[in-house]
């Protein structure tokens, strides 16, 4: 006898897997070298990829993360020289937060004060210590002490920050929305997130228990009943990407989202992952990106970001492309990296 809520083997094979958490966050910078220096030197992330914006080949696309740029750790930037500062508003990612080990908040407050990023403040949310601050272009960032940052799998051991305090990938993103119901319709009803807490106008959602990483599972929604829409520019998040394991699961997401009435892009090959894009009802641009193939598909772990990587269709024009890009300092080689260091 088959119960009503059971699935058949065929249905199970075609079932979409709930979203595992954040894959990457992409923002905009108007100053390429300043951006590299801040994220690698001040924050101690690894520079893991230098490529170009596939939709705007005259500009860079930078990737920062852990030793291998694993999903859940990747902060990326479109570098548009001279881009004007963006303005904040509703329907956007209003803060990007990284996970740090418990006991590291004081270290980071002192470090951020020392490196003159300005405005670093202690805070507390949902029982966790938080340090809020901005990058050089005014982008709101935070560091959150969390038990989920225990261990050092996602700590870059060769960065500017001691490994015991190093960033362990993302903790969360915060969405500024007119109503909490707009993003919840996607996060809860489709992605499989669940509400885990409320503090004032902040609602916390968390991805289903992971099979692997415990990091990068949180999305906070802060309601802003009145507000202007943001003006995109430097210091603003362009989009936030969520994880799905492979192309098969992404195809199921594409089908499911279109059936739900979402205006979803076709699959786009970004070399290091495959992507689909759509806007959630509140206006934030969401991406669903595959975990594979990853950052080492065209560079060895010790060589990441030591050369500008171009998509195959632009490789014949490398000389012209590189000549048109601003000069930057590429990453050093790290010969002799042990497996546990990345």
C-alpha cells in the first residue's frame, strides 16, 4: 500500500535538492588595486581567480575566498574603473557577513581600526558577537563569531591574518526588503530554508542541515517599510548566488522556477560553475550556481590568480584584451602547498 505522501522511485530521481546555502556574492568596485589590497591584505582572503566579466570583456572579475575558492567562501567583484558610488535602498543585499571563530571579534575590531577602514563597531545578533564595518568604497560588511567556524578547513593559511582568527567563508547575507514575505516566498517555499529566529525587524532564515559545510547557510531579511530603490554602483552587491551540486539539479531548478512564474535566464557557462539568474519578488538578483567544476579547472592550487584567465572564445584575443585592462598586481605562487593548506 502506497501512502499519499510517499514518492515513487522515478519522482525521487527527479526531485530537486534543497539549496545548500550561499555559493558566492558578487559586488562592484571602481578601484581594482584598492579592492585587491583590501580583501587580500586587510581581510586575509586568498586571491583565487583573475578573469574578465563575460558580459563586459573590457573589465576584470576578481574572486577571493579560501585556499581553493570553494563554494560558500567566494566574494567576487566586477571591477569597473571609475564607477561611481552606489546608493542604498530596498530590494538589495544590504550587508555581507563572513564567519570567524569564537573569540576573534576583539582581534578583528582592533585590526580594522588599525587599518583605517573606518567605523568598525561591536554588535550582537541572535546571541552571536558581530563586528560591522565597511570596505574602502562603503560596502557594508560584517564578521560574525560562530561555532560553525570551528576548524580551519576554510582558513587561508598563507594570508595576512593568523589562522586562529582567519575568515572561514560566509556567515550570511542580509536583504533589505519592503516586506519579509517577498523573499520568504522563494527562500522558504522553494529553496527549503526555514525561519530560525526574529529580532526586531530582522528575520533569520537558514538552509536545511547540510551534508557537508556548516558555513554560508544564513539569510537575514530586514524590513524597511519606506525607502528608495538602490542605485547600482561601487560598494554595492550586484547579485547573490546559491549552491546546487551539479548540472542535473540546476536543470530541475530552472524547470521548477519557470513553472512558478519566475523569469529565469537560460543556463550560462561561467567556466568555474554554471549559472541561472532571476529576481526574487522584492527585487534582489538571485543566482543558482553549480558547485562544479571549481576554481582549479584551469589553474593548479599553487598558481591561482597568478595569470589572467580568459574564456576560450576570447583566448585568441589575449594580447588586445590584456592591453585594454588596468594594470594590477597578480597573486604570488605558493609552491609546495600541502593538501591541508588549501
